[in-house]
C-alpha cells in the first residue's frame, strides 16, 4: 500500500464513521426524541434540554463538520467524479447548512431560555415555540433529504461514470 491508496481509504473511513454518527443522531432526534418530548412533562423536558441535548448536539454538529471535510477531501483528491456523488454531496451540503445555520442556533436559544426559566422558576415563554418550530422543520427537511443523499452517495459507484 502506498500513500496514494492509504490516504483515500482513511478519508473514506472517517467520512463513513462521522456520517453514521451524524445521520444516526439525526434519526434519533427526529424519530425518538421529538415524539418523546411531546409526551413528556415540563420537568422531564427541561432535564432533557439541559443535560442530554447539549451532549447529543455536540456530536451531531461536529460529526457533520467531519463528514463534510472528509467528503471534500475525497472530492478534491479526485476520488469521486460522477453526477450521482455530486447530487449526494449537494444534498449533504444542504443538510450541513441546516445544522449550522438553523438547527444549532435555534437549539442554543432553546437551551439558553430553558436555563433562564429554570433559574428564575418561571414557565417557558411562548417565544421558545418559534425556535422549536425552526428546529422541527429543519430536522424534517434533513430527515427526508437523508434518503436520496444516502442513495446517491452510497450507490454512486454503480451509476454510469460521466
């Protein structure tokens, strides 16, 4: 094995592992945590927001960064050159931007508001709902984009090369 083969293999491994973490957490948030939060009482929701959510969001957003950077490294290295991978990469980029531009800032606001209301022993203000809706819509978009993204990226070697 030479550096010409080892480096792309390492980038693929990093891209795959980080992508599994990122998409796995996306599915957890969308399929498990969101319905759970709707069914939970206010005390449980605050506990989840203050203790579980920051940890999960750390891995969620940084695995998105690592996935994107490793994928870009593969593309710059010339290891992906077909339309299918470009479509998958574009969908992944949209998902990445949703994470960093919509989901993370909104979740930070939710965590901040929850911390403040816990400290002051007051109920959550109605403004938290606007952030929750943003997170839900961006997560829903990412959830549905993940399927064609995975199809195009995973099956790109099976499509005709262009």
